[in-house]
């Protein structure tokens, strides 16, 4: 037996480390010692702040997160570690391997071979932490289905927005315009190849956007996490255009202005969530194929360059305070063990 410590949300804006005893791995399971985990500044911060719906499971598709939204709550889904002990029935080839798993921020965890992903050769643990975010970005691009020569706009350049923009930059678009409140994220967006990156807090940002696109956006992504931004996304989209809604707003209400040009423009709103695949793709795609594509994209894009802060696991509370009170200073925050 050993003692592990797990980041636990005990109330709104309250995170602490809680210790518990962990048994040796039972038959068919492995014990993994965590080396690094990534904090989600979107979904995870909604949980930290208590802005979650009470009538949903945390994530019914991830075994480690099958619980209700209620405090105390352990939440996180991007952990990388080394296999240090095996239960009966597992091949010794697993011992010492570095693996990714959808786990909360905990120093050790038990897992089955089906719930871990061995790291591709040469990939660092820091880079591997971005697997869930890259899979999400791949899902957004597949749901939006950008076409040759289209104008694409992405609201929100947090880590998900940056990854989505990175993938979109590889398409032969006419223009890719991104928007974010924070200068450091706009600069990162320009560095990856966006045509322009605007401040949506500027009073004339809609005029700036129109000047860049003239006819409007064919495809718009709302990835900011701000419900009010969805109206801006609709306004930026041209006749018969698509708006992919990738933000999860938790329990924050959304007030849409659909009384203007929305109906006449025949704009299509697309709900996009990474837990499933679009029905029109399910005959050819499955989760394993999408994960393989996400690994390739991580190796190509190298998102670890967006890590701005590293905190020891025991200082997790300080990491959440930074994200909550000074979001303009960070892009990706990770915990080291």
C-alpha cells in the first residue's frame, strides 16, 4: 500500500490536496506514478468556480470521472506518468512505460491497459499532456469541415483555440482571423500563422473584422467560453455560413439575439463535443482513428511551446488562483510531480 495525494475541489474556488491509501494493483490493472498533468483553463475552471450543472455526470465516458457534479470533487483529464507496478495477468512489457490517461490531478493512479495510451516514441510527457485538447481541436475541425478558399474566424485563443487555429492553418483558406481578450494569446495566434488576431474588447472590432473579410465568415468557431460571444460569432457569419459552438458554458445562461439577420441568413449552428463523433463520420471514423490523428498533430505542432507556467503538485491551489485572478498572464499551466 502507498499514500497518494489528489487535488480535490471542496467548494467554489477552494482546492486542496487530500491523501488516501492506494492498494497494490489488482489483477489486470497497473499502478502509474504521475509525472505531469495539465490544467484545463476552460472546463476545469468552471468546475473550480462551481459553475457546473447539477443534473449531469462529470463525464460518463471516462471511468475516472464517473460521478455527479458535487463537492468534494476531483477533476482533471490530462495526466502522464510511468508504470511502476503490475497486477497479475499483465505483460511485463508495460513496466517502466510512459503512458497518458484521463485522470484527475493525483500522484498515483490505477488503470487498465484499455484506459491508458502509451506515448509515441520521442514524445515528451509535457507534449503528451495535450492529447485531450488536440483531440478536441481535431473534432472541431472535422465538425466545421473547412473548404478551399473559405474565410474562417475563431473566437477564443486559449489552448483549445490555438490548437484549432493551428490545424486550420494547414488548410488552403482565404483568411483565418482569430480573436482573444489577451495580448499574449493573440501574439501566439499570429506566430502560428493566423492572418490577423483581433481584440474583441475593442469597440470597433466588428468593423475591423468586416474590413478584413468584406463578405463575412463562411465558418466561425465560438471557443471563448463566454456566452455573450456567441452573438458576435453569429454576427460575423455570412449567408448560409456555419457556426461551430465548441464552448461549454456550464450553468452560465446564454442570451441569443436571433431577431436580426440570423434566420434570413440561414446560418447553421453546430453543436460540437469531443465525447462522440458526428454521425456522418461514424461509418469511417472511430475514437482510435481520431486519437491517432491527434498524436500526429501533437508531434507536428509541438504545443508544449504554449506552456507558460509550471507548478509543483503540492502548490496546485496557487495554480488555480493564477488562472482565476490573472488569466491574461497564462496560456497553459501544468503541475509537476
